[in-house]
C-alpha cells in the first residue's frame, strides 16, 4: 500500500492527525527534501527507510515503492502542502495502477492556505471578490495558452501565484495589463516556517521590496483587493438576513 500524504506548508503541527499517524507507522518514506520540513519526520519508526526524492527520477521512486510492496511494507510518499497542487502525484498513481499496487491520498494544508493565515486575510471578501485563482507563470514548465497571466488577470480576482517569485518582475508587468498599479500585493516566503517573511505593497512597489528582502524562491505571490480595506459586511452574520440556521431579528 502506498499513501500520498500532504505534509502541510512547513510547521509540523500543520500535519493532519491521519497524515502524522501514517508517517509515524511507515516502513518506507519518500519525501521531497527540498520543500518538506524534516521535522515532520521526527517520530518515524527507528527502522523506517527514508528516501529524499529530490535526487530521484520517477522510475527510481517507483522502484522503491515496488520493492516495498514486494516485502509487504507500507510506503508513505510525503508531499509538501497538499499533493493535489503541483505535486506530480498523477503520474505516480497511474504507474501504481499499472503495477496493481493500491494507494490512497491524505490531504494537507497547502501553502496558499498557510499564507492566508500568515497574512490573517480572507481571500473571498464580500463585494470585492468571490473567486480565487491558483496558478503559476510558465518557466521551464509550460502553462496552457488559455491560462496566460494576462487572461487570468482580466477577472481581477484574488490570484495566488506558485513557483513564480523568481520572475516577479515579468509577472508584475503582465499582471498590470489588467490589475491597476495600486492593487495590493503580498509575497509570503516560507509560510508557517520559523524563517517566514511577509512583504506587502502594491503592484507598483512589490518588485523592489521583494528584491530588497532577497526572496527568490519558496514563496507565493498574492494579488488583489482582498488585501485592501474596502469590503461590505458578510450577510452570513447580518441580523436582517435569515438563513437555514438562524432566523433574522428584523424583517
Ligand atoms: N503542493 C504544494 C505546492 C508545491 S509547488 C502546496 O500545496 O503548497 C512549490 C511551490 O509552492 C513553491 O515554489 C512556492 O511557490 C510554494 N510553496 C511551498 N511551500 C511554501 C511555503 N511554506 N510558503 C510559501 N510558498 C510555498
């Protein structure tokens, strides 16, 4: 059996109870050493075999899983944040299916959620935006033509950019084709890690501030009016708005 476990954004206390139990009981662990906090592995079994996938190919990862399966052992594949985002789990799952090896996925706290927590902001503010776009700019990996930054920017929704802080200058230039230059922006480096850094500004100022902070990787870029101070109060807690769980005190 192979479990894909989301390790959360960094803080080992952000592991789910289920993820923690599976890691602590694993016979074999394969983790992405470049991004997963080694502290999430602090309570593994003494005889647990641990592999860092950073220097491994897909074939090598699969060979470790296959070997473990033949020995009747449980493998936990640890991914940073939640495995459903830029986790490359699909190709692993399909390969396990071909080999008849069973698998399950345990979700994790994605870095985009840890970043919102670090900022203490709500991505979906009433009358500001009700949509969150999670994306990346193309780098060595392509992005489909229909999802270019310029087309996504047209919505002026909350946008969270993974894997793109290294090209922030180009990114901001492309965002500014639709977002006004005074749109608030934030960069969160290593959300939930002890080294966490937050840089805030506007699309006009953020590039300089990020460069001054020396942030070139392991950060998210967040853009949108959700970072501003204008919004309307939520109807969920409005005393004139009734819903299934609460009768209004006014008509
Ligand atoms: N599956 C992961 C994303 C993996 S892609 C998740 O759900 O978070 C790797 C990118 O995620 C990094 O380049 C960076 O943009 C972002 N990232 C991962 N961990 C982060 C963290 N703790 N703080 C800020 N960004 C992070």
